[in-house]
């Protein structure tokens, strides 16, 4: 497992939660951050577990999308089960934000890697 990649994904979720809690004036208390973060973190871990168990590379953009879909879908299910609720707009915002961040860093690193390998071959 690529620990750095997992850490970047987890940081992305924490940023998403912090921005959302700030935008809704929910504060940034440790308990509040945890209650909002844990459903998405569980979804993230489920996505990563599936990637690792199938021996796929977690740092590809397509597997990043898979991880996003796991984090958001399982995160929303767990929010409903735990009484936190969801709204259609929240699901959309979560999908867009986490896609931009979780797929975005993969695309950026992929581009930088491609740039470096092109530069070396000259």
C-alpha cells in the first residue's frame, strides 16, 4: 500500500470536512470534525482495501475515481445510518470536491511524472 497516497486522500477528506463545517458555521471542534469525517474515512478505507486486495495501483486516476465513489457512497450511507442525514446537494458537492482533490492530485503527479520522464529522455 502506498502510505503517502492514502495520507493525501485522508488529508483531502479532512480539508473537505473543514471547509464544509466552516461554510455552515459548524465550527472546528475535534468532536464535530470527527463526527463529520468518520463516515467518509470509512468509505475511503473500504475503497483502499478493495484496491489493495485486487492488487491494483491506487495512484491511477481511474482507481482514484473508484476510491471517490466508495468514500462518497459509503460515507453517505453511514451518515444516514448514524442520523446525520444527507441532502442531494451535499452528495453532489461531496462528489465534485472529492473528485477534484482525490483524482486531481493523481492527475498532477501523473503529469509531473510524465514531464520528468520526457525531460530525462532528451
